[in-house]
C-alpha cells in the first residue's frame, strides 16, 4: 500500500479516536459548568469537530500558525458576546484549551505513528 494511503488511514483513525475522547471529555465539562442539564447543541458539536480537524490538518502540514489563526478568530467572534457572564467565559476558556490540546495530542500521536 502506498505510503500516502497509510498516512491518510493513520490521520483518519487518530482523528476519529481523538473525537471520541473529545466527546467524553466535553460531556463532563458541560456537566461541570451547566449542571445536570447538558444541552450540547449540534452546531457547537460540529464547530468543535471542524475546529479540531483544521488545527490537526494544519499541524500535519507544518502550519503551526493555524493555532494562532483559530485563537484570533474565536476571540474576535466572542468579543461582544457574553462579556458579563463569568461562568460562560470560564467555560469558553476551558473548552478552547481542551479542544486545542486534543488536536495537538492527535498531531503528536500522528507524527509518532506516521513518521515525520
């Protein structure tokens, strides 16, 4: 099997495994910040998956500035929204740190198995 196909399989498998871990972690984070009522909307789920995918893809293509790009993008879209809510701001910060960490761990695992 050609090396590029093997790398695509590694990429896909690691990303899917990371998303399973992210789903579990974010379930508990939502419970911590929102209480028993965990209302994880589908749009937030899709945005999180897309964000982690783009960070992971960028890192795999030697573009670490993708992390800065998403940080600025998320901050820019957040400036006017929920400024007074400490709970919301804490949840936003914790969620972003966890999300970026999962994407970076995915990248480290990918580099380990797929080679550099």
